[in-house]
């Protein structure tokens, strides 16, 4: 939004209350009138209220000490790293520092994959190019994982059996069940029917 002769910080200050809910909104409503006059006032009070120094330190440490887990795919690690960054919006880490932290937290296979996509040392690229490579790699891995999950789901009822064999087994099972449920024909009636067929149905 843009208005002539109105600073963008003033517009943000007016719109900010509409972005809040829960404890944050309750806090703002309890602030004395005219206690927040500028955007800097709001930022300072908001951070001090919802992110005390001890919490900020813990969140920054989680970002700095981030490590990819043993059973964690690349895109899962990337999503978790972003969650940590969002949890501490005032972390103060430059984009280059974030990329360096993420890269060094990955296993060797994912590091090699990033270097291959970058055509050399991944961290030698500009931050914007690094993010493009990360997003591309993350989307590919995520799509592959979804495909594998879907394939496993289709055959989960018969583990270790191909879908075609599983379908055939289901058909045989249905036929046997249908035959079992059919009423048995008494022997005398069956004998009369066989005799009738043998005679060619002469009396028909």
C-alpha cells in the first residue's frame, strides 16, 4: 500500500494490529494509549514482550547448532531449518550465514548434490542462486517421496506382492467365497437334471 506523503512505516504501524491473535493481540490491547508512536517503538516492545533475551538466545543457538538428522531427507531438513528461522524472526543472521549453517549441517551426500547442482563449490555462488538450487532440489526430492509413498500405499494390503498378483489373489478369493455361498442342489434334483440333458430335452 502506498499513500502520498505517508511513510511506509506509518502504514505498517496502522495495519500491524490486524496481523495479531492470541497472546500477542492481548498484549497490544493492554498497552497504554499513545505508548507506541513509531514502528521502532512497536518492534522493540513486541520483541521484549514475546521474545525475552533467554528465549532469543535459545532460538539462536538452535539455528547455529542445526544438524540434519540421520533419517531426515534433504527437503525435511530444509523445512525444519526454515521453521527455526521463522520462530526467531529477529535472529539477525545474514542470508550468507544461514546458507553456510545449512550446508555444513547436511550429510555428505546432500552436500555433494548441492555442489553438483552448483557446478562447483555451492557456497561460492551468490545467495540468490544458492536459494534457487536449494528450492529446486527440495521440490524434486519431495515429489519423489510422495510418489514412493503413493506406490507403497497401493500395495500395503499385500506386502511383498506385486499389484497384479495381489489383484489376481483377490479375484480368486472372491470366486471361492461366491461358490461357497451358493445353495447346494439336492442329489435327486441334480440326477433328474442330468437325465433331462442326456435325453436331449425330448419332452420340452
